C-alpha cells in the first residue's frame, strides 16, 4: 500500500495530533543519536510537547553544548554588527572617493580649457595661477635637464681632447727618420761636385782631396 503524502499543516484532531507527535519525536531523537555517532557531531535536541513536557537528547553535556551555542551566537552577533559598520564605512569612503574623482575630473577639464563657460572670475583666476605655477616648475625642470646635458657634453669633450693629446704625443715619439739619397732635380747620368776628404793613415800626416769629374776622380 502506497503511503500518501502528509500535508504540512496543524492536525486538528487532538488524538491524531498526540500520536503523530509521539512517533515523530522518537524518530527525531533517534536520528539525532545516529548523526552524533556516525559523524562524531556534538548534538543537543530539546523538545517541548503541546502540554509543556520536556524531551531532550545530547551527545555530551547539555549545559556545555548550550554554553557553546550562546558563545557562538554572541560572537556571530558581534561579527554581524562589525560587518555592518565596515560596510557603512566603505560606503562612506566610496562616496567621498566618487566626489573627489568628480572634482578632479572637473579641475582637469578646466585646466585643459574645456569647461570655462560656467566658471566665475575667481575660478578662472585660480586656474590661471595654477597653470602659471605648473609652467614655472616645468621650465625649472627643463633648465635643470639642459644643464645636466651640457655638463655631460663638456665631460665627453674633455675626454676626447685628452685622448687626442695622448695620441699626438705617441705619434711624435714614433716619427720615422727621413734620408735624402738623390737630389730630385739632378739629371740622370751626371754626378754632383762633392768634395770628400779621405785620409789614409794618420790624419795629421796625409790629407787627400778627392774631387769627382766627368773623366774620373782627381786626387790632390
């Protein structure tokens, strides 16, 4: 016989209601016991009958379980309250950040000259002063960079000058000797009249003068 589905509503018949309570109470306590044994869970079950009679089951000390329950619910309540406070703070910070972003966006557009129609004289003067301060800082930074580049170029120029001077000194020390063996304008086949002194023996006793001629050498 197929068991029909029980409707979830109060049983009007008092006798039937008492029988159903007894059956389901025993089944609930049995399931709690099985769950505590099979899963090593700490379980406490409290039941009051319609007449006010107490039925309970606990896998360990009921007072310890209730105390643990109260501590957990208290911590959970504090945690929920803290979370709500944090959320409120985050919302406030988000609104402040959104306002700051909006103001920065307006200031940016004003500096770029996009939204000047609705600006007052004071706002325009403030924007002008801000631009002048920014331009002054930009010029100062640019001049500093120029000075650094000039100083770097001077250092490189000095290094090149020192290297060039060192190479010139090195080249002067290694300059080869030049010898002239023949006069470039002398015609071929003709010699030059060169007096050559040749001494034979002791220079103080004999001195021979050899003069080259076309017919030969003449010795005097």
